[in-house]
C-alpha cells in the first residue's frame, strides 16, 4: 500500500520507517502519543468519554463505512484492511489511508477529529463575541451617556469577581485523580469524570450523571482522605488497563488540581459541552482531507 508523506508529499510504501525522499519518520507507532486511542474500539471510547455530539451531527463515523456525502470515517473492510476516508460534499470519496496498520489508521482520524473540535470551538467563540459586541453596541447607542458609564462598568466588575471566585472554588474543591471507595463500591476519578468498577464483569465504565453528581458533592478535596484508596491492589482489572485511562493525565503531588504534558493537555481540553453548538456545515467538505 502506498501512502503520502506528510512532509514532502511523496507517495511511498507504508512499510517504510522513514521517507526515502526527505527522511521524515513514517511509523504509525512513532506518530502515536502515549495514552491516545490506538484501536477503533479505543477511539469509540475516546469519543464517548469526551462527550461529543452524536455522529450524525459531527459527521465522524467510527467503525462504519458510510456512503453518504459529508462524512469522515474509519472501518475494517472484508479483506482485513483498515480504511480511513472522507466523503466530500458531492459524494466523491477520498481515501486517506488503506492498509494493515490499525494504529496508524486510527491516528489519522483521531488527529482530524481533534482538529475539527478546535475549529468548532473557535467558530463558536467567534459567534459569541460577535453577538456580545452587537448587543453591547445596541445597548450603548440607546443609553444616555451619563447613565451608561456605571451601568456598564459595575456588571463587568461583578462578573470578574464572580468568575475568579468560581474558578478558585472549582480548582481547590475537586479531589485528586485516583481510586475511591464510596458506600462499598470502587470508583476512579479522572478529570471531571467518575468511573465505576463492576466486579461481575471485571471492567470499568463511565458513571451516569446522577451518580457523578452525588460523588462530586460527597467527595471533595477537603474530605477525600476518607474515601481515597491509597494502595490499590486486587485481582481484578485496574482502571489503567482500560481505554478510559489517559497516561498523560496526572495529578501534581501535594496539590488539588491536575497538570498535563503538551499533547495530553490538548486531549483533555477537547471535551464537548452544552455551551457549544456543532455546525458541520462550516467544515471544508471540498478538500481531500
């Protein structure tokens, strides 16, 4: 299988470790950061864990061969090859990768999905700033000069102080990353999410919103020692063995907040929430990738 070198654009054999034309590394393993998804199943878990909208909204289909226009996807075909594709607006399909290296294939779609999340958030922020600017301009033009000075300044000052207070409370109230025991059941906290262990199936899963809310209220940084499992050792599956676990996500020793390395910092900031609206109509569907 021939693939394109990302650095010089030459078409070369996928089995090579580096490009013979420019010397750039080509190994799928070398391009995969620690902790990121390496299989289709792990990419599906990453998608769910980051709270992304349904696939028909994002247009990213993991493990599916979708024929409709405007779609990104990855799947394993009948011959055993992993196929990464993009269906353009006119229905034409561009193959990004087709071959036996699942790790390389997953990384291609993973990187494209990350880039799309960045674009979507940037577009959302631009729309919000535009809206706020227009609203402020309209209010200013309809308010007498003497009355609008303090009317504009006071809400801004109050918002700043409230924002600072909220951030301070959030940072120092959250418990450390790690294992916890609450009412006889084992949990793992990572980021702002809680995961629970099921002894019957020997596996971990993301808790529902109700359980997560209860745990976050009951277990805080001030009382985490009552629930924290300092030395976790049992015969079952550890949380670190699951696709949920991000090796780059770790707590600073002696602090109540988390830090990340450069790549994983991006990864953990790539979650989605209700404050954003995903608009796949703004994606460039005419390019090959």
